[in-house]
C-alpha cells in the first residue's frame, strides 16, 4: 500500500534508462497509510541499490570505454563537476559498491578536491579521458565522465532549475486539475491520439512534432511517434484497469495510472496531484505549451495551476529578546483577554487572527468557570483551549552541552529546537491525526527518541490510501527522516498548523521546515541534494512525546476543507 524503501533508487535507475527522470517516493509509515491527495505522507528515504542513469540530459555519445583510455595528450584535472543524473551518488570510497554518503541532483555543481582515483565501477564515455572517481568537497567520491557527472562547465548541457535555498518553497509548484498525462518526452500527434483520444474528434496524427524551449529559444527534438493502434491501445487497457478497480469497490492505484515500461507515458495524473516545475516548452506542431517537471516529465500547461497561496506562517527564533514560554492562536475565532483586577476571570479584549503568536509570562494562570487562561507579558491573557503553548524542557539523558536536538510535543502540537539546554527555535506543527476506533484511519505519530536518518532538500511523496485512492506530490520540501518513513517536512498543501492533520509525519510550514532543515544535523554540504547520517556524521536527536497523556483535541476542524491554504497578506 506504500512504496518500498528502494523505490526512489529503482525509479531513478529507470529514469536513466529512459529519456527522462521521473517520479520519486514517499508515503506514511502509519499502520495503514491512507491520505487524500492534498495531504501526502512519505515512504522510507531512498536507499541506493542500483546506479541510476539519467539519459534525459544532453551528454556525450553513449559509447563507453571498457578500460582506461590513452588520450594521447596531457591530462588536465577539472576543478568542478556538474551532476547529470537525478540521483548522482557520493560514495565513501572510489568504487561503485561503496556506501553512499549522500547524493547530488541533475544540474548541481560541486568543487573537486583531487582525483581521479581509478575507475572501479565508474563507466566513462570515450571522449572523457579525465573520467574516473573524484574526491569532492563535503567528502566522498563521484563518478565523473559518464552518465552521472561530467566536468564543469558543460556548455552543451542546460541544467534544470536549481532549488532556491533562500526561499520557503525551493521550486515553483503546480497542482493538476482534470485528466492529465505526464510524458517522458514531448508527445507527438500520434501519441496524443493514442493516450489522450478524448481530445480529438476528427484528426490525422502526424509522425512527429517539433518543439521550441520557450526559455532557451532553441529547438528540442522529439522522437518520431508511432501511429495509433485502432485496436487495443495502452489508454484503453489502463482505462479498463481503473474501471475494474472501481467496479470492485476500490479507488484506482498508482499502478493503474502508470504508463507502460518503455512507452512515452510516465503516468496519468489525477486532480489534486502536484508537480515541481522546471521550464515551459512549446510544441510547434500543435502550438501547445508543456511544463517540463523537475522529475523530467512533460505535462500540458492548461491542466496545471501554479501554487501561490501556501502558508507564510513563521515560528519564532529564540534569543535574549524572544524566549519561552510562548503560544500560538489556533482557533478560527480567537480572542485576547483582559484579566480582572481580582484575578478571578478575564473579559474579551480583541479578536486576533489564527496563528498569532503570544509571549507568555511565568505568572500563574487564571482559572475561571472550568477554563484556564495563560497570562501574556503585556498584561493580557489567552484561553488555553484556543492556543498551543511551548515551554522549556529539560534535555533528555545523554544530550551534550551544545548538541542539537528537537522536541515535539504531540499534544500541544508544537516543536522546539534546542542546542543543549538552550532553546533556539519554536513553532506550531501538524502531526498525525488519530482515530483509535479505526485501525485503517489511525495515523498517530509515533512517540519515542529517534535521530535524523537522512536529509533531502526535496523528495517526492506518493502512495495508495484506503478509500481515497492514490496521491502524489513531487518534491516535497525540506524532508528529514527520523524513523523509517516518518519525517519532518514542509507542507504547502494546508495551513492548519497547530492541529493534527497528517498521516504520521510532522508537518511544518515551508518557512519553518526550511529553518529547521538548514539548522539540523547531519550537515548538508554545498551543492548536495541529500545526505545520509552515519557514525561519523550522526543526525540530530528527535524526541516525540505526549505532554498530556495524549488527551483528545477540542474544536478540531471537521474536515480537510478547513485546512486549505490561506491568502497571504499583501
């Protein structure tokens, strides 16, 4: 029901063998993962198994050398390399079967420290006499001169848009509406008739189409198409497969939406699925515009709508001026109160927007009529039922004086980042929503002590969920796995932080997730897209706990409709 741990690596290998890199992985590790398409959760982090090859980018001819090449001219070691594959591994040692320290993504540039250190398992193209394993900045070795990486600069290669590490959203994202198809390359008219027959009434498919990159203004060739088979097409077979699942009483699965291996279709997209975009390309034969996705696929522009209204909510960096305790308003209708002079109650002072923050005082709370009010530093108060409160916690046993660790209060729905005993950041989060009466719908986040296992600037979340069907969100930002497929990550598809909304993972606003991601260990070297924790680079400790014996929430939103993105302030 959810993707296996090796899914990303296996998919990357497929993307290298075919003309585009597509599809990643993620689904919750909750007991029985089930999620609407607007609230995805991940599968386990990628575990490198096979060497992925991304042939979707223009590189040297595919003829390779079986042994080192004598170029007949002096060798000059490159000073930088540029990654070509969607998953370009950085190995601990200069050989293919060595452990991966992390990975680069297509278009990333990193400094070379020294090398080459042999070619053990590093397949090199004939016109790259400098090819081999190179030691790169950040540690580890990368295979240069083949389908994984080449010396930089590479004037013949136009890299995809690189992630923006200074923004809450590292890429431009779009949501799909209606029936869409993601292609491995720009589709020919024959492909369109074959895989999107609903768009045509009377038309004759041509053998091929040409395209122009709108950004670059240069021709982008499209392989010749195959005339549509008037009989049993791939589209008809896929439609029958989906219909059979539907008639059997269940929603379609990701496998029902997938294209055939070796064919031009990556997959079909359902409404509510998201993609991370790279650039637009115009097909001159049909005069249609396609978005090239970060995964290397092509989706017709008319079906995609840019994601603009993601939550700009930001937690609080803590210092001498800003400190704990503090609280955030989580109710749609929230009030700030004025305490009575006798301290026996409070009166309404003013309404405040949801997610407004309050600096709390250490004064005793006001208790009146069965309600509790927390006092603020400016002599006002907030109702306990309407806010989420973060307080200082004593470090767990074994935490060093400056060690980074993360405390997640699953009952208060808050996260506090610490360095030893000093809190440095606090915010409201959304953890897994629970329904103990139904094992299928119970997505409570696990409690316990964990460590970050890996960090990824982005990685894709998709999966099948009981009742709701498949979901897919490409390149979920700022992902940090801490227990199998459970992770802390940014969520741009809802803004209801402070309430349990996820399927087990810890959701943060994109800006908050970025802050924690860039702060946490293990360190992500410049240019790398992901890094794995190890004995020499342990991950930050993550403590998930219940402060109130997992007490049920009050005033929880009735449905996911209440969690739609808010319009940001102008």
